[in-house]
């Protein structure tokens, strides 16, 4: 028994004609059918209503099969783009990874702390008999300059060592 088509039903259409209507190549249309995005043709012809509805859904959902998947893919691409941007900025020396910044910051504090902790012991005997506050200030200033120069040299050596790794 033969099926009677609905009164307003569209006739089956060829792969070539549907590809023309959709603005796709026949190969692309066949791949969409094979991937399940649109119904497969039967004997080289598509059910026009089902195929057009499926194509509209495919385009509406961002050609990814579902809008959630399209959004997830877009987020993934954005994350990859940001990762490349950061790696490029690190290689160019515009930014530094946080663990390296933390290491240098810790080393800086350790260098200054160690030098400052010994300040009193280094100059107390020399300053104890000194009655003139200006002389005391001058000696303290001289020692703090020495500490800054020493710390600067230590930090330069640390930077040089980190560049060479």
C-alpha cells in the first residue's frame, strides 16, 4: 500500500537541490547527514520538511549541534587565546609567572632582613662612646648604604642566575 502524501507536504528533494538551497556543497550536506545533524537521504532524495527543519536548527545552534556545545567551544577557544597571550607576554618579558615573582620577593626580603638583623651588632661598639648625634647619624647612614649596595649586588646575582636557567 502506497503512502498518501499530506496535502501541504513538500516533495522529496535531491541532494543537489537541497545543497543549492542551503548554500552548501553536496559533500558538506552528505557529511552533515552522516554526522546526524540532518536526516539521511533515501535513494538520493531528502524529506524536504525534515531536512530543512534540521538545517535551520543546525544553523540556529551555531553549527555545533547544540547551542550549549557552541558556547562551550567558544569558551574553550577564548581560554586557549588567553593562554597563548600570557605565554607570549611571559616570553617577551612583559609579565612574570607568579611563582617566580614570589621567589624573587622572598629572596629580596631575606637579603634585606639578614643585613638589617646584623646592623646593631656591627655598629654598636663603634657608636657607644660617641656623644655627637650627627656623627651617630652619619655612621648609621653609611651602614645602611652599605646594606643597600650589598643587597643590590645579591639581587643582581640572583637575577643573573635566574636568567641563565
